[in-house]
């Protein structure tokens, strides 16, 4: 496969770390001068920019947190005057005040390069038709994918999210070869395309899916439904958006754009940096970002890093698919439960159910209750009560084996769980209401 920026993507580790060190020193100096909160935290630690000589000193620097963005809403953490900010993005604000981030022209150019690297890495070029079905607007997904596809010269089909019937008709009529959306929406589209009998009329060969956790089982299910190769892309609004890391053709982890971002893995409880290969919380430092830089931002995503050279020839570290988020983790009867573990079990069971499910947690008489509602497919729905009860028991046993606790499993009617055209809402925790 071709590379978008081969010299950077295959840079020897020694040269890459030298570049990271230079850029880290530059970023620490400018943030100390321009960002009040960062300067205050450095001063509290008795640190000056002159104490930071390179990446070997990264662990000395203070963490930054999502709450910081809410506390300094909307522009209090920007490192450039607003006349240099050419675009802003923001989170949905569903769990609190919106978080707002800003980009300079150079930031947008770098962002486009990050996504362009992935598109080249999976074999896309200027002859492809990229249908962007992520939401546009303040969410970073739509414009992030759009920018990368434009950069490689592909034909962009900016459908945004929603209006599924139109999405499918566009896909067929316009000859879309790559689909960009959330994995849950890709599954929904796959179901609808199958029902409409249009699968054979698709020109799709690849899908770029992100913005929510998904399992390998979900990947295989999407690939089967849409008859494509499904690739993972990672990003978060606070750091850049999609393109912070991405899969290549070998699909053995997502290459982090290490010339732009330094990843670390820490113990989520103590904050200590863990040895290479350890699983823990992912932390990012932006070393080229001008408008909205962050030092040691705690993502809450749980994963590990692989520093071995990839078979594709890229030298940038690969992050394994996050298994969940430390702040999405449910503690039920004292046991840690990630929604992705439930999804993994359901997709392995496969026959008789769809990948659409919802976890409902409540507290009754001071005891946690744990229910999992799973949609039946049409074949199971037409089956007898005993078969349904048998499948419920199978899923219950598999969940207990995976999680170590029991769940009440209910098979519900096909299409009775609300579909999402953006991020799927998998968990309802009534204990927090």
C-alpha cells in the first residue's frame, strides 16, 4: 500500500523521539506563556519550562482533564487569539457543559493529514467515492473524515447522519466505495440494505468506523452484512477528532500519529506511567497543536501500546482497540463491567439474535439489578417459547462466565430497541437518575 507521508510514517524510532522531544519543549514553553491553567499547575509543582528537556521529562508534567475544559468554557484554554482560530468544534454536552476546542489553519491541515494517512493505508485514493455518514456540525466526525478524503483527492459524498433510506439510495446510485460512520450505524445500514435486497448493488469495498467502542465480533458482523473490510479509526474532540490513530491493511492495532501526539499508558488509580506493553489508561500530549494544545490529557480509554514495527513498514506505535473507558465502566455488585464485554458475548452467540442490545442497571432494596435486553432476529421471533427461553439461558450462562456475575437476560422483539444514527446508547444506569 502507498503511504501519504512516507518519510514521517516510517521514521526510525530514534529520529521520531528526537522530533517529539523538540516539539514537546516548544509546546511546553508556549503553553506556559499562554495558558493560565497550565502555568498555574506547573508553578504548583515547582516546574519551569527550562526543566523539560525532552520526552524523558514528560512524566514530570501535570495531567489535564475533561473537567478543565468545562471549567474554562468556552475559550479559556486556547493558546491562540480568536482571530487565529478558523474553526471550533464541541462535544454534545449530554453529561455536562459542552467542551469547546479550536483549530488554526495549520491544525486543520495536520488533522486532514492524519485522516489521509489512514485512507492511503487501507488502499483508498483519488479514484474512490467516500460517503461520509458521520454527523457534520460541532461533532468532529463528519468534517474530520471529509477533510482527509478531500486531501487525497477522493470524491466526497457528504450525506451526514440520518435519513437512512436516502443514505442507501445514495450509496447505490453514486457508487460509494467507502463508508464512514459509527459502527452501530453501519450495522443498522447493513440490516436495512439487506431487507431492501440491495446488497448486490453496492460498490463498497471498505468502511472507516469509530466514535464509539466496538468489538472484533462487531467488526466481523459488519463485514458480513456489507461485504466490506471494516477498519477502526480513533480520535477524540479534545485531541483532534478522527485520525489521532488508525488501522492499516494489516489491522493489528491503530498507528498513532506520533509526530503530532505522544501517547502514554498510566495506572488510572495512581497516575503512574506503566511499563511498555501494559494495559491501562491512555494519555495524550499534543505537540503540534496550535489553537487548543493539551499536555498529558487523560482520555479515560483503557488500552495498551505496541512499539514493534508493523508489517506495513510504519514505525509509529500502535494502540490496541480500547476495551472500554474507565468512566464508562459499570461497577455492579462490586464487579467491574464494560459494555464491550457484553457485546463480545452476544456477538459470539450469534444465531437467533441481532447485535442490538441495551444494558439496564438499577438499585432495588439497596441491591444492584443487572438486565440485558437483546433483540431477536426474525427467525428466533417466529420460534416457540421453549427455544427462546433456552437461548436466554445460554446467553445468561455465557455472561456469567465472562463477567463473574449474573444478569437477567430478556430476548425482545425485532427492532424494538431504538436505533441510533450517531453513537448508540447501550447503557441505562438508573442508579444515577
